[in-house]
C-alpha cells in the first residue's frame, strides 16, 4: 500500500490551498451573515478562475471537462477544500452535484450525457438528489414509498421527499422511486431524472435546520411530486437498479465527505491554536499555557491523523482493489471520521468561549452544519452495526 504524495501533486495541493486562503476564505463573512446574492456572484466569478486554472471538477474525468486523476488525489483535494464551507462549490466538485455527475458519467445514455451531464459538469446548472422521505425511515431505503408508474412512454411520479439538498434553484433531480413494488426488496426502486420546471413538481419549503433556512445551493428542500410526468427515457441506469446505483454513488462520496470533514477538523484545530496563543488569562499566561487546552490540542491532532490514515487507506483500496474490497472500511471511516469531526469542532468552539458561539468565527457554522455528518449517508448506528456484524461473522 503506497499513498505517497508525488511532488507534482504536492504542488497542486499547494496551489489549491493558496487559492482557498487568498480568494475563498475571505468570502466566508458573506455566508455567515446570509448575504446570499453577493456571495453567489463572488463564488461564480471564482469558479471561472478555477476552470481557467485547470483545477475544475477533480471528481470527473477530462472527457467531461473535469480534472480527475486518482481517488487518493481526489481525497487529498477534498481535504484541502474542506477547510472552507465554500471550497467544494468553487472548485466544481460539491455534493450533491458531484455524486449525480459521477452516476450520469457511468450510467447515463448518450442523450442523458448530452442533456444533463455536460451542463452539470460545466457548472452551468445545478442538481439535487431526492431519496429520503419524511414518512419512511431513510436509514432503510427499501421502505421507500414514492412511486413511478409507467404510462405509455412516460413515468408518472407521486410522492414526497425531504432533505433534498440544494433543491432550490436546481435544474433537475435524481429521484429514487419505487417502480417495481412486488420485486425483491433491493430491486423495487429505480432512479429517474426529473427536470424541476415540471408542473408536477413543487418545492414546498426550504427546511429550517438549526435556526437557518439556507438559500439555493446552501439549502435543504422538502419537495413533492404529484402526477409528475417525465419521458420513459429519463430512467437512469436499469429499471430496479436504484439501490445498486445508490451504493455506487455513496462509496466514493463517503471518501470525499470524510476528507472534507478532516479539512474542517484541521481548520478548526488551527483556529483553536491561534486563539489560545493569543488569549491572555492572567498577566503572565495565555490559554495555550494551560495543560487542559494542550490536552485538547494533542487529542485532536492524534484523532485527525488516525482518521486520515484510515480514509487514505480506504481510498487506495477502492482505487487498487475495487469497491467490494473496501466496503467494510467505508462504513468504518464514515462513522469514525464523523465523530472525530464533531469532537474537534466542539473543542475548538469551547476554547473560544462566548466568541465560539457567535458567527464572528467559522466554528459555530461548522458546529451547526456538520452535526448532520453523523446522520446523512447512513447514521452512525447503521455503519457501526454493519462493521460489527461483519467482524462477528469472521470470528471463529
Ligand atoms: C443535512 C442533511 C442533508 C441531507 N441531504 C440529503 C439529500 O440530498 N438527499 C437525500 O435523499 N437525503 C438527504 N438527507 C437525508 C439522510 O440521508 C437521512 O436523514 C438519513 O438516511 C437517515 O434517515 P432518517 O432521517 O429518515 O432517519 P431514520 O431512518 O428515521 O433513523 C433515525 C435514527 O435512528 C437511528 N437508527 C436508524 N436505524 C437504526 C438501526 N438499524 N439501529 C439502531 N439505530 C438506528 C439513527 O440514530 C438514526 O439517526 C440529508 C440529511 C441531512 C441531515
């Protein structure tokens, strides 16, 4: 196993880091104060620069305008970009577009690639992913109840979805719906592409999340499909393949999420170190002189390093031995890294005292937005159970 970073990659990561610190992080106050139109205008300007620099869409291959090299490289880029909540968007590899584009690239028909993937990959349109429903347990998607029925050469979709991230302003969604209710439970659902200017589709609301409603790309929608008709050719992949595609979408997605979370952890730890060195708590001492603070710094450093090694090992395994060989590790990194993220951000916030609770630093944003890391893409419990069952099965 070798995930040594080449000299060329080191330079690339440095360029991305410099760009992030010079151009992106200074825009964060616009996010934290909800100045959405100005923020988006600035971000879209930066996206053009990133495209000109040849660093656009590190998750997609060159034939669709991306700059993908290897999964390990992508993971390393995700870590750097994760240091700012704006990083992935500016570099064109943000969820949920990234997962949708990856699926379209692998399973889209020529027509779907032309119509959906090309403008999505170029950053001209946005998309969303509608799987989770308010009334069925998202942890077990075999229970989904939104349906699509074939009527002539059209699918007729009915159902309600929520936590459809970035629905506001998106041009299309990938909807996961039941097409074959009597089939074996993992073959009941399919993925269907739905243009969101469809009269049968409605964005009901942006869901308030911990006091914030978000905006556009930075929002989570509750959406409804009522006799929503789309051409039969909008099926993505094969009929009944919805669960298989969802797994395929989530595998590389979890690696990117984990590395993004480690980027957040590193930024938070850095903010903490800078603050405790500057905060005087007596005439002779700063917070940095306190051993309890030092312990938090040491623990955070160790936890980030351990998770990072595990995530990079997983990326390497997927790249070299295939997704199947890494399945258990993907569950492991998902819950392990999400919990480390939470602990590190919590310590950084604690060390800032009352300032940590304000939106004058990025920490409260991380604390609020990233609590969800332990829930989406499979809650902690589901991944822990999956790992434990596998270990128990192997034990003789
Ligand atoms: C910020 C955010 C963004 C999201 N974005 C999207 C998106 O873009 N598209 C989309 O389709 N969905 C999205 N989701 C939804 C997410 O995938 C679901 O919330 C997740 O799958 C869990 O489903 P649920 O909320 O229905 O929880 P439930 O399935 O009802 O579970 C509730 C809780 O029960 C526990 N639990 C569940 N199963 C077990 C078990 N077997 N054993 C023990 N405990 C268990 C867990 O603690 C879990 O948190 C998002 C969610 C959040 C919070």
